[in-house]
């Protein structure tokens, strides 16, 4: 077989196991030492045959990162940018996230983290929870709103929030 056909066989097998983006695939194809035009020809063939679809990949990445990793939009966006995906696809996939499920996930994460943090007087629990949520990629204004909701006790699941301040 020619190097192109070897690379094609490997790429179809690799893309069949999970959704892949072009950057991931090209990183795996380095061992085949293909020139740029051959790489582009291979990518185009894979796209035409449905093995490589960046829109499908972007949607799957957003869905998995949110549902399984509990990442916020900012962290998901950064992950997709690092994969070299177009901003248009990123925005489209992120806009498909259900806002109520997104906020509910954030509240649940904050509640879980609150139970893990030992209660100590003088320690700024609110700041700790804020930093935790922001590093997960949730927007700061949403985190502050959810923390305010938790502090006011409107969810009914936080006991003794008096030291959140």
C-alpha cells in the first residue's frame, strides 16, 4: 500500500472509535511523514466520507465537557480554541447549552464544594467557592448570582450560611 493509503486506513480506524478534530488527527498522522498537500487531501477525503466532522466534534466536546466534567462555558471555549476549531462552531455549540441546566449544575457544584470545605471562623468561604467555580470555567457574574442565591437560602439546601460573608 502507498503511504497515503496506509495513513487513510489508520485515520478511518482512529476516527471510527470517537469524534476527532483535524488537529488531533494530524498529530497522530505525524508518523506517516506526509507532505502538506497529501495531508490536506486526506483530511478532505475524511470529511467527504463523514469520518471527520468538526461541527459534530464541537457539539460532542461541549456536551461531554459539560455533562461529565462539569466545566463552564469559558473552560469549554478555551479547550475548543486549543483544538483549533472555528469561533463560529464554538459559539454555535455553546449556545445550545440549556441555561437552566447550566445554572443548576453550577449550584449543585457549589453545594457539593460547600459540604467538603470544613467550617472555620474567619475563613472567607464565599471567596473559596467563587475561586472554585471560576476555575471550573463558569462566568463570574453567574457565580456571584448563584452564591447570592445560596447565601439567601432560596434553594433550601444550605445549612448555616452565616459564615459565607
